C-alpha cells in the first residue's frame, strides 16, 4: 500500500515538474517588463471559411503594426502598417487551407515585416493562436503543416538575429474586444476574400487601410 502511494506521489511530482518546464518554454520569449521606446506591436490573425463539404474553403491572413502603445491594450497606439492576403495551396509551403495555416501565415508575414522594415527596431508579435506561436518557436513539434511550420521557424530565427534578440511573443485573447486584435481579424477576413496589402502602402499616420 505504501509503495503504491509513493508511486502515485512520484508520478504527480513528475507531472507537475513537466508542466512547469512546459510553461517555462512557452514563456521563453515573453517581453521584458520595461520595453525599448521604439518597440512595435505586430498583431496577427488568420481566417478560414468553408461552405459545405464540397467546398475546399478559403483562407487568409492579417497583420497590423502598431507603435506608441503599451504592448498590452495598446489603446493609445497608432497603426503604421497593415498587411493581408489570401492563401493558396502550394504557395509558400501551404499544404492545405485551414484556420491554422492562416494563423501560421499571419505570424510569418509579421516576422518578415519586422525583419525588413524599421531598421531593426524591437518587435512583439501579438498572437491569438497558441498553436501557430508554439510551432513558430519550436516549443511544439508540428504533426501537420510541417513545411509551413518550418518556414515559420526559419523566419523566426532570421528575424530574431536581425533584431539582435529584441523579438518577443505575447498572447492576446481573440474576440475579446481588443482593438488591434479585432483589426488583425478583420484584415485576415479581407485577405481570405482576396484583398492584398503588403504593408508598404503610403498613407497618413494612423489611417487604417480599407
């Protein structure tokens, strides 16, 4: 009896330790409490819609780049760039259309933007898909969408180096009324419907692209 109790306690302890290690890995790229003044918050989202069993569906991604916020609500932030577009099977390692591939592509495009714009300014990727974020940072192993996940991991590594390690991840709850998450969600839906924005369109500061 005592042996059984000891075994159960040991199992619970090992499970708790494993859970702590998992939590630590998932928080490995959390931003510092005090952020550099020029940090950009880059909100990402994906969209997918399937109309019946015979419909292959349509998917898209959305990205909103915000500066001047607090990297949390970002209520006082200003959008300086927006990007969106549709996904196509066979393009850029997309193996199938789904919400998950839309979310992954959103993070990929956010990383590409952070890498190529802003002269190396720090960036926080604000995601609402834990699946996409954990695959991007290789905390989770891809069982599906392996090629797209590999692209995301490569973009993460390249962007992290370009930004001298000042690249972080922070979750934002989807469909919670957060202004910039809602903005990224709207962009992703527009992308799914065929709208294409690269983030390079010139416009007055603070003006949201339609």
